[in-house]
């Protein structure tokens, strides 16, 4: 059971906080034991990111 709603939807364009790179989310998944969402992005399909590593506005 999901404890909260995902911040980002599939197909959303977001930025990686550390690099500022614009990426597109292709898959989101709730990680039950960590109680948070992980995301796979089109530009780095072999890596996943957590919500706190992504942002909607580039700073």
C-alpha cells in the first residue's frame, strides 16, 4: 500500500538537482521498505533516482 502519492508522473520533464540536467521520467515505483518513490529516466535508464534527487524547476 502506497503511503503517499508520487510527486512526478510518467512523461514529466524534471531536473536532476546535482547536475541540473533535464530528464524525462519513464517509470516510477514505490519502494515499500524505504517508504518512498524511485524514478527511472529516459536519459539514464540503468540508474534510478529518488524524489529528493529531482526537481521541477532548474535552479
